[in-house]
């Protein structure tokens, strides 16, 4: 049977996203080393802050509240072989982290070094980039605070 | 929070590069087409049901919805009729390499039922190009033929094998011969 | 057992080259909140949501409705995403209406959008490659063929451009408003895709459009007039095949005949009071007038020439300013349906046509191969 | 209430393959033809067609347009497309049939996952502000979900392995399965982690494939099929997107969809569920309320073959096939979309 040629195509574009008052303020907060949340319709503090209540769809306004800085791991997975698009280039944990004062968890990376150092309930603190780029990854990773 | 101060607006823009790579084998019908164009020959598949000839071969006839195979392969000419064209002034966008106005024409090769699209037309001033003109392929030298741009998604790539279609100077074809190929 | 379906709420964003003041969720909600306010309903009253947009590559988010679910108030509800290229806004409206007509749901929100400034529509239309033919490249040869066949003078395209941009100046939400545009302005604008000039081509916009659809019981509860749906149809055909007539695609002919039949219309030019047609390039106005058998062969451009399609004419087309003035691709088809419904409800504002009792909405997409059409009536 | 006398009378699917030699359209040409043949109809009898696919999976904007070439689109057809799994196309077609003016509808779904890296493609489905820039991939998310299930004491890693072993064993009788055969649970548990607590076998294979379904109304269905699979109800629901605002150890919208589809928790012969990762079968069994004794994923399910954009419609086919074939009287099919079972569709079917 004939060997078939392989074709390769790339779908690539540098998108430029306008973030609006809530997402933009959250990202701006990261630059200043702050994690911000928003009060949901039922009074719960949601992090990262949505513009509309995830349950009711109600508008939540633009007033953000600072949470953390410490947080607690709610659930996690160990990434043995990070992909090029992952936030860290060495093995790490993707985790749901509930910052102190928040009622929801945010997905992010925990730079724990070794899976043996990870557990649900682990107390973690955010580590911010020294040169922010305006992305969620300005919060570079969380690390153990114990 | 105010959303209208200039400082805030700048912060509100987020740059996000999305880059995905797709690698796949050419389908057997297209692979065979590539084999032949490297040798300076154009082929298609003749539908066993309606006899229409598709160039390049799709592996099926979309009108009869029947599959076609190597048994249905036919050779077509590298000469044909210009059935439609426009002249494009390229719009600048990320990844766009074209800068100068270029011709974008469809050529119905003799023996084919479907035109090959996106072809350059040479040997005539842009202003004199018209449908019905007889044209022939100007093949690149064998060593310079590149086929990497040909994909299963069917977005051309033929220009890296055939430089352009030049006007032959033969009399124009009658509209009757190409009026069904206005695409 | 089927229900009659009516439009009781309509909302649009202000359309702009770049809506830098909102996120994608914020953009959709601007249209949704206006539609809900118009319908005198809150987001919790909605039973199901249908979302339409053109290719995901325009914004670079795969199936963005998945992340937008909460923002469009779909939590706990059905959410369906439609994508039929340029006709998608019309198709989305139609899919939303089917939810009501079948009696499956009582109040349905249909929303269509595009935030083209996040990326680049020309890049997207080129399939993400270099050497793209641009939005008008595919259509220019067919437009040329129409001009040759019909013998239309070249100023017809300019006339449509002038009419639509002046109409848009009366439309609060439109993107390009050019109250002072003249034939000279169009004629002297650069040639983009011969024979199409810059001012004969649509802009690239950010924006969204939403409608609230309901049944007879729902419409009775509304204090405002409803626009009743009398006919809906979709048709698709192959974009390329030997024997295809791309100037007058058969799918468009059959789609039109289907809606006329459903609405009991035998003479569309007389029986329809106004139309919102998908005209991204000026020449598509006469081409669709003929392609949908509103005008006979070669008669479409004469309707333009005589002023019949002006706001004050006998058959006004695109009093909103149309796609030529506003084109957030995913939303554009739904805007046609929304505007045709607004004309029935008498809520079109400055571009309202007097006494509209029957209106036609049309959207097309792909290589003029996807069609979505609807007819609205006042009772 | 909407008319409920709509049944599945024909279907076809490609084998689930790691790297299909055909293009997506070619896969569909044969599949749709086979479904039409099984239904015993002419293409022109189809009153409405709905397609499901994903441009970003296929690899280009407007990629779905080519799939029209497989649908017999000349002369023109009444047709629509959802950017979703073919199961959602089935929903739209089922809804359209209820208007009563047409008798037969076609739904299909197709996708090739082999050309791209699914971990990269599906990371772009997440919230573009808060999640996509993290490159959060479906496997990592599913592993977090698995951990939450373990932490809650609702499952063990052995339970995950047992789902895999049963899936592979049941797939042995499925000619379309990509992964099948007897595997030992202890051997599975001895394998290294891929993304802990998930092992490679807890993940679905990467698959190419297509599927098509023909539905007919009332007497037309009876005339064309001796034992149609009657759709008693179909519904789909969605949950909030961010995994941190919902309980990821359950699928609330699956529970709602099952109820709204008319499933009352009564006996089922078969359930075909779109559990793409092994822990999700445990979650779905509870969320859908599947009673003891229900045969779950007799085809092997997505763990045996995962042609994304067709895999949900394949679940419907596998459930319907058992009713049409007479081995089941009542069956439930489930499809899902979005990360961590965010969106769920349920189709409840019965024999005469």
C-alpha cells in the first residue's frame, strides 16, 4: 500500500479580548497582587468573579471584594507531563482552590513539586508574576503555605 | 468601578494567542492526485453514476452521493476555459502574505466537470481578462514543485505546482461551454 | 398539534467596529436585557435558549455558548447552538420558533452575536490562511454575471449603498451612519473586488441581537403588539457543482416559494409591505429581489432605480440600513428577522414604515447556499 | 403536549478508528447512505436534515459546509446545523418532526480527532478569560473530578478500573469498538498514572468517526420498520460553566434532562451513557437514577470508542439498535457537552 503524505495546517490568531468592567478589574487586581471576587445573588462570594450570577443569570454589578490571600485546595489532579500550554513547565497540580473568604473555588495550578506534597485541604498561597501580562497567569501558581 | 478612564481601558484588553496545529494524512484519492501533479499530469474521478469528472478527485460524487475510487480515475487536460474571476486587493490580516493585487480565477480544464479555483492568470493585462478565454497551465519546473499546501480541507495549494494559467490566444469558448461553471 | 408563535421582545446592542466596553458575556446580555425588557419578562421566565453565531474562529473560542451558558441565563435550561454560516441568525430565530410552535416550550430566547474585533473576520473567512479572497471575493464574479445578464447600469450598486447608509442614519443601533453619502462618494471609493467598491461592501461589526418568542397565551399577556410568524423556511444546497446557478441559487428560490405558500402569498411584490434582505454587498438587493421572485428577471434593478425600495417606496427594502451598514456576521440574519418584526409591531422608530401588515425577513450564508426566510404579520 | 409518535427506524455508524484514512465527508457519505438504506427510503423522502460537527475539531472555519456534500443536498434540502454532537442535531430534527408537516428526518454527526491534539483543542472551549489561558485540558479536569469523587467517598480507584474492564469486555461484541477485550482489574490498577488519579485506561481513546440516524413519524415509522424505537421523550439541560461553582461529583443537568425526557426511574433494559472518563459513569449512574439491573454501555461506551461529535449520537444508535433488534423494550441514551458533564441530553426510547 502506498505511503500517504502528511499535510499540516496551523490555525493561529492573536486574539485581542475586551474584558469589560468585572473581568478587567479582576485581571487588573492580579497585577497588584490581589485576588478579587464578587457577591452572588445569594450573598455568596464567587471567585473568579462572574458578571452574571451562575444560578439565576442576574446582573451582579461591578463592586469587587478582595479574598485570600491564602486558600484551600478542594480537589486536585497531578499533571505528570505538562503540555506546552500549561502554566508550568514542570510537573504540577491542577486544582480547585477556594480562597479564604470565598464561597466558590477557582481552577489554577499548584506548584507543589511532588504529588506526595498535595492533598485536599492543603493550605496554599498565591505567587504572582513579577512581569504581568494581563492574563489569569499573572497569578503564576499557588504554592503550599504550610 | 469606573470603566471609562484610559488607564482602565488599557487594562481591560487581554491578548490571547490561539494556535492549533492539524496534521493528517492525505486521503488516498488526494495523495494520488499529488503523485500525478508532481509528474505534470492532472487527474479526476468520473462518477460511475452521472459521469461528471471531479478534479481533484473527492472520492465521491456529491450530486449522486456515491463513492468513487481509483477505478474511476481519468486524466484531464492542463488546458481549459476561464469560467470566472475576480481581482483581489489583499486585505492585511495576521498571517496574510499577499500584498499586491492578484487574479483569482476558476479554470474548467478540458475533460473536467468542475473548475479548479483560485488560479492566477498571466499573459494578459488584468483589464483584458474575461470569462471564456482559453488558458493553459504553466507548470513549475519539477524540482520546484511543492505540495505541502494541499490538504484534505481543499483550500488550494495547486499554485505551488502550477505557477499560473496563461492565455493561449485560441478563440474564446462559447458561453454554452462554460455557463454551468460560474463558480 | 402546533402553536402559533409570536415575537414579543426584541433587543439589539449598539453595533460598532469594536465594542471595547464589554466582554463577550456583556455584549450578549446587552441585547438580551433589551429584548426581555421589551417583552416585560425577566431572564428567569425563559424556558429555553437558542444561540447562533458564525465560525468559532472569529473569536477563538470553541463552542463559546458552553462558557456563556450562565450569562445568557441558561442554567438548568436547554441551550442549543446553531451554525449555518452567514444565515445563522435567521436559522437561530427559526430553531427558536420551532421550540414554541411544537409546544415544547412557552417562552424561548433566541440570541445571535459576533464580536469580530476579538479576531479578524477576513482571516476567518480565508480559513485562517494567506491569500484569502476577502468577504467579497467569492461573490464578485456572480455579481459581475448578474450585471452582464441583466444589463443593469453600474450606478444601481451605488444607489443601494446610498439608500442603506442613509437609512442606517435613522437607526439608533446601526454601525455605519452616513446621512450625507452620495452616489459620488460611493463611485469614488476604492475598488475592492471588481466590480464592488469599498462603500458597496459591509463593515465588520461587534454586536448581538435577541428575540423573545412565545405562543398565543404568552402573546396575550404582553401589553405590546406582537409580530406573528406566518411562515418559516430553511433551504441548503451545495456551494459548487456543475450546473449550479450561483446568481439565482435554487435553494433561495425554493425557500422563498415555501414561505409564500405557507403565508398564502401569490404576488409577493404586492402582498408584502416591506422586506429585510441580507445584502452585504450592494448588488445583492436586486439579485435577491429577482432570486426570490419578488421581481421578474431583470426587473430587480429597475425597482432600485425607480426608488421603489426606498423607505417611501412601494416595496421598502432594509429601512434599518441592512447588512451593508451593520455586520456582526452571526447576528446579521437575526437582525433581519428582528427588524421585519419591529416593522409589524410599529416599534422601528425613525425608520418605521407606515402601515406594515406583512413583512419578509431573509438571511443567506456560505457560497449563497444557506437560506433562512420568514414572514411576519400583524394578526 | 407535543406529539410523541416519533421513532428511530434507521441508523449507521463508522467503526471508531484511531486515524481514519478517509476525510470527514467521506466518512459521512457511506454512513448516511447506510442509514438511508436501512430505513428503506429514498433520500428525497427526507423532509428535514440536521448536522452536528465542530469547526475547530475539523480544523477550519466553515469546515461544516463540506459535510453538506454527504447529505444529498441537490436539489436543495431543508437543513440546519448545530455546532454540537450529532445527538443535539437529533434533538433539533426530532423537534422539527413534531410540527407534523413532514414524516422523515435525518440527523448526523461527525468528527476526526486524529489530526489535532484534543487536549489543546478542548482547552479552547473553556472560559477564555479565566480558564483557557491556563491550558486546562479535559484530562486534567476529569482527574480533578475523579479526585473529588474519591474524596467524597463515593468511589475508589478500583471502581474506576472496574468500569473500564466491563467496558472493554462488553465492547468485544461490538464490531465498531476501538478498544475491546478482557482485561484484569488488578492489572489495570498496576498501571502508572496518566494524570493522577486517572490512568491511561480511564481516558477514552482518540477516535475518528461518523454516525447517522433516520427518524419517522407515526404510521410512516410503522410502515418502514417492523419494530421502531419510539422516542418517548428527549430533553437537554446545561449547568454553570466554572467547575468551581458547582458540585462536580454530580451532574445536576443530567438529572433534570432525564426527568424532563419522561424518565421516572423505572426499569430500563439498557442505558448508553456518554461517560468519556471512567469516573463519569459512576456519576451518571446516580445522576440519571439508573436502577440496578440496567445494562450500562453494552457497546462498551466512549471508553471503547470516542468519535467526538458523533459519540453522543452513537449512544442513541446503540440504545435504539437493541430495541429495534428486540433485545430491549426500554432504553435510555445520554450525550454530553462541555467540561465535566456541564451539558447533558437524555433520549428515552421504548419498543411498541
